[in-house]
């Protein structure tokens, strides 16, 4: 079943066209990566799915529902959660308070507490630091906190924008491992990554985006063997 679908989506920022006939599909239970250079339209794709940016043409559907004209909070309520680039941790709030903010649209407080306990099981380092201020965490820990906060919202699908940015290779692998576990626990994942090598290790499929549209699509295994991908994104 399709969890997220883009059909010929066009997006403009003023006169700048950021998406030019974007088509993509993420099925339930998949990890899909969006690869591509700076300015290709990856972040815009996530923002359009979240309804933070309006499509001028085309159609976006989430979990069988047309969300092209939806409000961002309706999309969140439907279970599509966006972890933006740059983590956006509240540095003077504790780890626990940051996690609680992930549940701001959840009416049942007991459910938020239960989800936070599950995040602590997945990410024990956050449990150890629950009373520590967010700003005192390392970059990798802040990324884990941003992901944990997304999980507290109760996603059917999690969208992660450049989770490996600025992290050491060992930490990047840990983040990818966590993403893999999140999927194994039943959440669909759409991942934007500049680090194609790390992303393709855990993803099922990937799209390359160029000039606001997908240009190459395939399984991670096929893409890792594709000379166009090797030359442009994987290096020697
Ligand atoms: P990056 O990795 O650099 O974030 P990206 O693939 O995510 O790149 P987008 O951020 O989606 O690319 O940008 C797509 C295009 O839209 C680029 O040409 C960019 O300059 C332009 N753009 C993005 N945001 C805005 C904005 N708020 N106003 C005007 N143009 C924008």
C-alpha cells in the first residue's frame, strides 16, 4: 500500500521553481532515500509532504488521503512526522521536555508518557540524560533526540532531513542503525541524505532528485552497482 505519493507536483518559491513534475511513491514498511545535490529539491519535497509548502500543481496523498491542500497540523495528526534539517533541539529545555514537545498534538497525556518510555528503550542514551539540557548533548545525541521527539508524535511515517549532517562516520552508522530499527518496529521512513553511502546501507529503495524531479529510481542494491550513482555519489 502506498503511504506517500507525489503525482506531477510543481512547487514555486516566487519565480523560482523548486519542484518540476515530482513523482514518487513510498510504500508502507519501506525505508526510501532521496539523494541528490544541493538545491535539487529534496527538502522542498519533504516540506510539500508536510504541507509547509504549497503545491501549485499536482497531487500529494498520504495514507490514501489527499493532503495537497491540507493544513500542516492535519498532516501531523494523520501520522506524517517531519524531523527537519539541523535538529532544532530546544537547548535550554531538558531531554525529557524536548521529547514531551513531540507529543503536543496528542490529547492523551498517558500515551505521551508511554511513547517516551519506548523512545528510552530504543535510545538508552536519552534515558541516561533525561534531566540534562538539550544544548549540552553532542551532535549525534541531539540527532537522536530529534528523532526521538518525532517518534513521540506517533508517526505512521517519519521523514528525516539529513540526519547524518555534521556527524562522525561511526555516529552516522549508529543513526542509520536506529532508523533501521524504527522501520522494523513498524514505521515507514523517508530519508533525505547527502551521505548516499550510509543511506543506501539501510534503505530499500532510493530516488535521485535533480532539478526538482526524480531522475533515477531503484533498489538500494541496484543503485549501489549503478555507475551513474557510483560516479556522482559514492566516489571511488
Ligand atoms: P539542500 O541539500 O541544499 O537543502 P535540497 O535538495 O534540499 O538542497 P531545496 O532546499 O529543496 O533543495 O531547494 C530547491 C530549490 O529551491 C533551490 O533552487 C533553492 O535555492 C530554492 N529554494 C529553497 N527554499 C527557498 C526559499 N525559501 N525561497 C526561494 N527559493 C528557495
